[in-house]
C-alpha cells in the first residue's frame, strides 16, 4: 500500500511516522519549503490523547526527541475572577494518570515538528510540492501537483489545514463558519522580575481562565521554548462587534490599547502583563469552526486534523485531536479488510470524537464572548458552588474517561 499525505503539519507527519513504522509506504507532500511557513503559535500542550497517539505512531528515536524537547505540565485548569480570586480548579491529575509517558506535556511547536521529522528518510517528505487535485481510479488515486507532476497511490489523505483545498473537492459545501468572535493574543517573556509579580499558578504551565463579571474572557498559560526562554501567552476573547473597528485591521499597538481598556479595574498583575506585551507579538485571530460532521461514504480520499474538523482554540484540543486522527487512521489502515472499509472505520470513529471536540470548543468560545450578564453570572456562581461542594464539583468536572 502507498499512502500520499497532503500536508506536513503535525497530524500528517505523525501519520507518516506511524505508517512507515508499520511497513506502509507513506509520502508527505508539503506545499511550503522545509524551513518556514509554519503557524505562528508559541506552543502546544499535549494532553493524554495526544501523547498516546504520539507514542503509538513514533519509533523510538523521534519519541525520545519529543520527550527531551518537552516538559511535563500540570493537567490543571483554573478559573479566576478579574481580581485573580479563585472561582474553581479542575485538577485532572487528581484522577491518577500514572503512566508518565502520556502525562500532559508542553512543547514548542517547532520542537514538536522537528521531533516528528526525526528519522524520516528524504524520500518520505517532498517539500514545495502542492497538491492541486486528484482523480480516483478503480485501483487507486492519481494526485495532481502544482508543478505538473502526477503521483499515484492507493490512498490520499488530506492533512492540508483549515483552508483545505482538498476538503472542497472531497466534501463540497462543508465549510468553516465564522463565529463573530475574535481572540487577541500576545506573548510576554517571563523575566525574573515578571515572575516575581505574577501568582505562581499563572506561570506553572497550567491553564488559566479569567472570567470577569462583564463581557470578555482571558486565557493564560506558559511554555518553555528552550533557548528562547519561557513565555507567557495570553488571549482575550470578545465578540467582534464590541471592537471599535474591524480587529484584524488593527495593529498590535491598537489591539493592546483595546485590551488594556477592557481590563481596566482588573488585578494589577493582569493589567501590567497586557501593558508590557510588545506590539509585534499581538495579533487578532477571528474564531472559525467546522460544523458538526455528518456521515459520508468512504473512498480512497480521506481527511484528518484541521482539514476536516478545524475548531476554535477555546478548548485547547485542536492539535491533540489531529494527532489522535493520525493514530486512529494508522490503526485502521494496518487492519484487515478492503481499503475503503478500513478508511470507513477510521472516519466513523473520528466523527464521534471530532464532533464532541467541535461542540466543546464552540460552546467555550460563545460562553467567553457573551455580552449577556445573566449567563455569565450564572456560570461564575456554578463555579463557586462546585469549588465549595465536592459532589457538585464531581458532576461539573467529571473524571476524564479512560482511553485504550
């Protein structure tokens, strides 16, 4: 079997590693060159699903490189009010993930990408090779590239991101939806002076959410980027129509001023953090999501990651879901039965967990951006009650389900 993978993102490279380890010829076709063009995120938190997928797909050498270039991170989600008073804490570590290999880790995106490329032979990745179309044949698929080359394989996997050209060909009409919500994100280097000003829970690698009484929502977490130092990344979520103008047309200075104004009266540590963020690190990101995925008939063309279930960052699980896709597809392709049946098994399983992830990230985004006072007040009250009453907390924050 020969599998062609369009896109050298995290999911595509993870799949290539897993298939080649299983004896399947897998070739990644990436439209960019080797050196650049990667998404401008600062880091990724690999949850248990993501770590299990990576352990299942990666040979020893890239797996060890991943472990060496990442650090354990607390699997803790905290909710604060605008004065940094605790509303509730969800401690997933209390549920006892004892396998160190799959515990939550923080890693720079570039470091994860390099780990995923480790050990892949030169012929496994074709750089500057854009897939422009395909034709299914009775015994395979013919893939057209922008340079005029035609490649053949048994299966084409679209891993070409949220703006997937191949999704439009494979599932026409299935498009992302704009939620009318914009995240403004920024990055601050954690100097010793800044570490002294901030509460430790904001800098220990856990996920922090600031839920004010009024509109808006702030996310904060930290990453260790090796020689580049430790950074704290914050994101401010708000409905687009509350900005003074189209936020994507605002520069970093104007975006910072807007968030400073919206957080006036908040805890000094939070206000100072935003105020000292360098404008070049600040950007406005419109939140888009795929709708719930309905079933389709399996074929010799399938999709994974953002190409099929691009979601908002408001649940922090987009990359992990793509890695999970890679592992599930790997397992299905290495199984028994006709190829399209194996693809169908993957797609059926993927739609279940992808729809759960899409619903969660969209629900979180809308809750963060609501301008209605009653839902926000009710949510903050529920968080406080959950923190005070263990039975309520177990209901609101149930133990994560076991994964095989």
